C-alpha cells in the first residue's frame, strides 16, 4: 500500500460511478434522500480508497436504500398478513432484495445505536476526524520536509523552534520545518501498524482460545502454559530487547510481534467464554448434530462474543500504539519520518520540554496521540450499544 | 540394623517415598509452586538466550565508546574494553548458561559486566526500593480512589457525580501514561510554571546528604510526587470504571435486596454486602498488578529521570550488560509469579466458592 | 385510620408503577385487601401480573424505577397502634422490615450472600434489630433450623453454596421467623424445588404458623398449594385484584371469568385424560392497558359494557368480592366444572 496518499482523482471518478447505483435505485423507488446520502457515501469512500472503498460501499448504501422501500412489508415471522403474502417460491431477485433490505435495516439500527451514546458518538467522530485527516489531509497539505529558517534565523540559536504563526499554524520544529504538515502526514503509518497489531492479536487469541476450550486436554494445557509464560515476561522491556535484536525497519513485522506478545489475555477470556457457552444447550445440540469445530466456532460462539471481541480488539490497537510510540520515544526503533512518535522523541531530545517557545513541537503530537487513543476508548461505548441486541431494539 | 536391610524393605521404602511425593505434587499448593518455578525457569532461559542474540556485545559497545571518546584504533580500544570487563564474548553460550545456573541456585546473580566487581543483586537492591515505592504508592492510591469513587458512582448512577467522573475517568483511561507525564511537564511545569521542572526531575535532590533527616525524606517525597501523580492518573480511570460496573452488577443481586428486607442498616448493606462482593474481582486484579510494580514503568522513569529499576534496565539493555538485564528480568518474573499466587490465595480467602473448587 | 380489630395489615387503594423507556408500567393499580391475625392469604395470577411488585411495595423495597403512586398500607403493631407503612421514616421502616414483616423471596437461591456464612447473616439480622445477645440468638436459630428439619449445627456454620436449593429455601424461612414477625410474605416459596421438598416446606410452614401465629401472604402458581394453604385467595390480573374471597368460595364458586379460566387450566388427576383449557391470548400491555375491563379481550363472557367501563370490585357473597359485570353468568357456568 502506498503510504503517501490513497486519495486520488481516479478514486473520485470511481466513487462517482459507484454512487450512481444507489442514486438510481433510490430515485426509481421515490426515496431521494437515502439515495443522495448513498451517492455521497460512495463518492467519499471511492475517493478515499478507490475500488477498495467504492464497491463495498455500493453494497452497503444500496442495502440501506432498499430497506427504506421494503419497510412496508412486515416480517412474515411476526405478522400474519405478511405470512399470507409470502411467496415460498421466491425468485432470485426477490431473495436478493429481501436480504439486502435485512442488511440495510441492520445498518440503520446500528447507526441509530451508534448515535445514542453521546460519549461513544464523540469517540466515533474523533475516529472519523483522524480518518479524514490521514486520507484527505495529505491532499490539502502536502508533506513539507523543508526547513523554513533562512530569513528567520535568530542570533546564536542552536534550534530553530518557532511558536505558532499565521503562516505556520502549529509553528516550526527544531530544524525549522512545518509542524502541521508533520502532524498531517505522521499518523498514518502509526495507525496502520497499530490496527494491524490489534487485528493480529485478535485473530490469534480467538483461534487459540476457541481451540483450547473446544479441544481441551493436552493442547489446552500447553496453550495455557504458553499464555502464562508470555504473561510473566514484562512486555515492554521485552519489546525493548527485541527491538535491539530485530530491526523494525518493516513496520508490519513489528505489528506481528506485538500481536504475538499480546494475545494471552484475550485468549484466556475467549477460552473461558467458550467453555461457559459450551455448557449451553444450543452448542451441545450443534455438537450432537456433528456440525464440526469451525462451524460451532463461527456460527454459535462468535456471534455471542462479537461485542466482547471487537472491544478487546480496540483495546489491543490502543495497547499497540502505546508500545510503538513508547519504543520510538525511547529511541529503540529506526526512525521513519514523518511520525508522531519521532516528533515526540526529537522534541524531547532537542529540549522542547523546557522552552515555552518550542512547546508546540511536543504538544502537537502528544495531543494527537492522546486524542486518537481517547477516541478509541470512547468509541467502545457505542460499540457496546451497536452489538447489544437488547439495547439496539430500544427497549 | 542398616546393614541388614533387605532389598524388599528398600524397595517398599522407595515406593512409599514416591507415593508421598506424588500425593504432595497433586496437592494444590505444591502444584502451584512447581508451576511457578517452571515458569520462572522458562522465562529465565528464554531471556538468557534472547539477550545474547542482540547484535554486538558489551565489549564491543564499550570499545565503540572508547573509540569515539579517545580516538584510538578499534583494536586497541577493543583489547582495553575486554580487559576492563570480566566477560569473555567467545565463551559458548551453553557454558555461560550452565555457569549462570550454578550460581543462581546459590542465589548469586553474578557480577555486573559493565560495572565490574559490583554484584548484580546489590545493584538491583539499590534501584528496586525506589520503583516499588513510587509505583506501589501510585497503585495503592489509585486503587483506593477507584474503589470508593466507583462505588459512589454506581450508587448514585445517572447523577452529576456519575456523569462528570465517568467522562473524566474515560479521558484519563484513554491517554497513555507517558503522554500524561509529558503533559504534566509541558502544561503544569513549562507553561503554567507551577513547579520548576529542573528541580522536580530525578529521585532525590543530590545535594542533600542521605539519611533519616527531615530534609532528605522531604526531598524523596517531593520528587516522588510527579511519578506517583502520573501513575495514579493513568490507572485510576480503569479502577473507577471497573468498580462502577462491578458495583452495579452487585446492586442488582437478589441478596442485596434481601439484606435490605432484613432491616440491615444502609451502611451495613453497603459494606458487607455490596462493597465486599463488588470488590472481589478487583482484589485479584490488584494482586496481579502488584507483580508488575517491580518492573516499573520504563518510560515514566525515563521521562522523570527517576532512577528506578526500569531506568536501570534500559541502561543495561543499551550497554548490553547481560547479567544485569538477566537479573532484572528474573526479579520481575519472580514477582509476577508470586503476585499471581497471592491473587489466588486472596481470592480463595475472600470467596469460599473458589476455595472449595480448588481443592477438588 | 380505622380498621377492624383483628386486621394486621390493610392495603388500601395502592397503585405502583415502574418507569421504563417506553413509558409508565402500571404494575399494580388500586389494590385493596385486608389481612387478619393468623390469616393466610394466597395471591394467584399469571406471571407478570404484579404479585411480586405488590409485596415489594408493602416493605417498600421496589427497585429505583418503581414508585408507589397512591394508597395506604395500614399496619397494626403489637401494642395496638395503627401506622401507615408508607408514612414511616427510613429508620422506622428498617425496624419494620423483618421484625414486623418478613419476606421470603422468589429467587431463594440467590437470597443469601455467597461469601458470608449463614451464622453471620443471622447475627447481622438480629443486630440490626437491636438484639445483641449472640448466645440467645444462636440458641433460637438452631431451634428454628431443627423445626424446619435442617441439621442445625452444620447449616449454621455453612456457606450458602454448601447448601442445596431446598435447604436454602428453608434457611430463609427459618431466618424469616427469627424475629417473630406478625406478617410473613412468601413469594413462590416452592417453585424450583422437587415435589417432596415442596411438601416438607409446606408442612414446616404450617407447623411454624401454628406455633407462632403469624399471618401469611403467599404467592403461588400452583393452585392446589394455594387451596391447601390459604384461608383467603385473591386473583390478580394485570395489576388489579379481580376477585377475592374465602378459599372454598373462590375455588368452588368462582365469579370472575379469569379465575374460572385459571381453575380450568389445572390438570385434574381424578378426571383422567381430559382436555385442558387454557386462556386464549396473553396478558395486556401494562403501559397502555385496554379500556374497560382489562380482561375483556380474552374473556368468553364479554359484553359491550365490559369494553366501555371498568367493573368495580363489589361484595357478592359474604367476604367474596369480585370485579365482573357478568359474574352471575360465570357462576352459573362454573357450577358443572366441579
Ligand atoms: N424494574 C422494573 N422495571 C420495569 N418494569 C418492571 C420492573 N419489574 C417488574 N416490571 C413489570 O411489572 C410487571 C409486574 O411484575 P412482577 O414481578 O410483579 O410480576 P409477578 O406477578 O411477580 O410475576 P411472576 O409470577 O413471574 O413472578 C411485569 O409486567 C413486569 O414486566
Ligand atoms: Mg414474581
């Protein structure tokens, strides 16, 4: 993936084309409002991620559009009238429409749940802000690694810090470079690596936890021993040692390593949950029907735990970012500029800690990291609502 | 008598011995102890091998320093560095391991490589109290605040206190501890000038003579304020939120209503029925976090120039002081294992249901 | 505040509601009844009709969302004073609970704190009511445990999880009468235990009542138990008492269609394989109950009038009050049933 910028004019075109689909469907169904919203959503996500964002967004927005016109028809399981209308030999098209409408309803319910918790929604907005900042920011504010010190050099100054000014809203760093452009460009690699680490952690933990609980026996004991072992080594110092051992030039490798060190807690939780779920009737029934391990995990266990797992993943992402910035802060990993962590390290080592003039160099990345982490934590509140069917139903 | 012992008797003696051993091993305590020892050994071996895989060794690092500072040839610097340290980089790792293990059994952590002649244990004992003091105090304070505030919030949930503190706790919980440390220095120290940053750093004012004098103790305490405040702010949010949800769950329990129906005073219900039960899961977590007190916070100690075990560890890592590193890792592993056992014991003492489950 | 001499507890026109997201749940509306000295009153009715709510209201331990909107609960103390329970201060209320009116809860399994020994809960209870003589309390408690057929020493020193469900139920029962209350409320004391334990509990209850003379409010889904234990039976529907009367009257000459429906839904061994009649439909929404008689959508005797105005509770036979416009038809219909 090109880390400079994903957004491109081609993406804009792709997004516009994708957006036509929900728009046309909506206009034919005389529901212009969701259609226009769908068009905008496709346009934006296509713009941001090309086909990668455009195609899934077609599906999602079309689903929402369809669900608006499909609402008149009730669920045949709940309404007698609808039951009489059900055509048991439904055509393929009808089935697709019905499924789409179902998906759309879920999305609408989820988005309503998302908005309900104020703190959670704030977190969501924060994450959207960082998303926009990292995808579209680079288009508006190109990376500016040039020193701007030529005519502003102060007499005898060692560092070229400068406080905020109209030209440079966040000021200049120790080499006289624009801090704002570093903030805009310096978060992407960090965020991507953290998210990768979180996903890796979650995948390892869920698989191992489920396997340990469902197979049990010796395997369970071995996995538990490994988990115990990893939990006993102090994580961060170990990372520092490993950083000396392995070059983290490749950030993906760092993500894998963070994932390998972070899974035990979630794995234990998954294991415990699976063990308790296993006692319940429907999983027993699935066993009796001999539906196989993957089926039981995917269809019975995961849906029950999804809220727990996703929230844990958010916390893993948070932990990974903590570790990465911490490593950079101690100067233990190779620097790749621009990067928030490097800014913090440089700011401190160049003495920004003690001069009010230079505070922006430290404060800007510090606040960026803090806000991102805060958004993550707050967002979990909304996630709880989104995944909680009881809360979602508005009872 | 001994000379005439029949082979059968010897055999049955052994059988009895094995039987007793096996019984002891199946006992819960013995098994936990054995497991703990195994874990410590595994961590020790793992780190032993790992740290020796890091590029360059103490002699090379020292040689590089000499080259940088004295502008001599690398060969000369190398031989000087090698003579400085009682460490042979070419000794096979297996030999080093066996030697180390043999010493360790006698509780000898070996000599520090970079400060030749100083036992590692002495150094650890010199740094450890500072870390235990600052991190431990922070942990205790934030746990206590968390318990009381979390309970109060659950009790008056939906009120102003609840909303304000929940927001605050989420913010504190969301921000990494080193960021809090930097913000404290930057905003409270540099911008608002509430304290002098230069004076606040370090673990004690070096100009004051150590001893049980009021000045010295005052200096120790005042230098601990920043790290302790940082540890408290970074962890208190988590304790508060956990205690709140645990209390809410307990308040919904039938036995709380029944206790009220029995006419118990509000205070009695709150302490013996709600508080006690809601605290159970947190006490275990407290015990587990005690294990991590020893490791301290590497980054916080670095920021505040607070020379505790964490700072000692990073210094050792940079200098590739294998024995020192090894010692710190070992101490941390031991304390984590012990803390986990403590958590088990505590939980068993507080919750009779677990006590029975363990024995079976 | 006038109530007849032998009345211990007089519930007058009490309404209780819960605040839910969707609106106000009227769980109990305008309920009145009298409980006399030594009387045993059974409350019957479908799940969710407000039985537990009513009883929690009497000891004022509703959840935070619950409120007593109106009414009076008059209680005659041992020295003959009549007090309104709803007007008691928090402190007086605490003394009232358990010492005057004890309640054995529906979920007896979770009624005891899992991390405290039974004996400490006993001492706690006694101390809360100013009885500090531990030796005396211990003696009395052991005696009560013996009465409810528990191994006194073992149970006294046990943790709740070491006792079976039926044992915990009896512990609570014994604990309930420890302070010699005048009223004991039992919320489904026999659900979730097997039939033999159920018999034991009922027998024990009867013995205790004979010995100590307290009055009982008794909630049960099992009509045969109600018939056996109760002197008076009250039928609740959607938060209202729709019929109340002496047990014989109510079971043999029911005058409300709902009571009749409940009775017809009981399997009768003597009749053999007879088709059970269940009441069609489901209980009404308590947030927006139907107008008129709340039972009318499910009632086989429904008339125009039932749909319009709510029937008042009127006394139709001595001690037998019913809220039904068509009680005569119901009574006529009920006769062949037995
Ligand atoms: N905390 C609450 N908040 C809102 N509604 C409640 C609450 N508790 C009970 N209700 C509602 O009040 C009504 C009466 O509940 P209650 O528990 O008194 O029924 P019940 O007759 O005891 O039923 P059961 O026989 O199942 O125990 C029910 O419709 C219930 O949904
Ligand atoms: Mg009930």
